[in-house]
C-alpha cells in the first residue's frame, strides 16, 4: 500500500526529540511503520473492524516516531554531566511499549492488531544436537 504519512508529520510528533543538527532522514522509519500498518489494516479487516484512513495514518506516524527514537536516538531515562554517565529508557523486550510514541500507536489502534503483532514478534529455536542419552561425555572425546 501507499505510504500514509510524511517527514513533516513525524517531525511534528517528535518535536524536540528530532536531531536538528544531523537531520537524519525519517524515510526508513516511515517505510518500516508502513509495512506494519499494512499488516494492521489486513488484520483489522479480518476482524470485521474498519480503521479509517486517518486512523491508519496516525498509527503510521506514531510508529515512525517510535522507530526513530528506538533505533536512532534512544530517550534518556537519566543523565549526569559531572560523572559523564547516562541510562536509556525502554528495553528491547518492551517492543512498542519501549517509547511513549509506540504506546500512543497502540492506543490509536482500537482493533488490537498492533498489540497482537508486537507481542508475537519473537524468535524461536530448537536443539538440533543429540539427545542427552546419545551424547559422548567430554572426557571420552578425542
């Protein structure tokens, strides 16, 4: 689907959080948000819920701001000038709850599809080795 939001609208949400010195492009963050909002729109239709174009654009805008803050310019939870230390807010395990922008995107999506997508994105793995009973003890190896 077509991209619903633009740089100016995302910067309008970011305000002071946007890096005016380096002026990074918001295009990759908007493109990422667009892919996710396309999935949300398909999911909502599957639930017989209609999200308006304005609602989808708002979700995309908040998500783009979230991805910018999450990947490019993490929010400080605390800073110290004299000791030159800082800690960043949010944890990678928090997904969209890691920033206030992601939290707002979740609130705008009343279909619940964004929450479902956020919570189901995880990696799985399984053991390809031998069963413990078939393994060779370390002391018996060559």
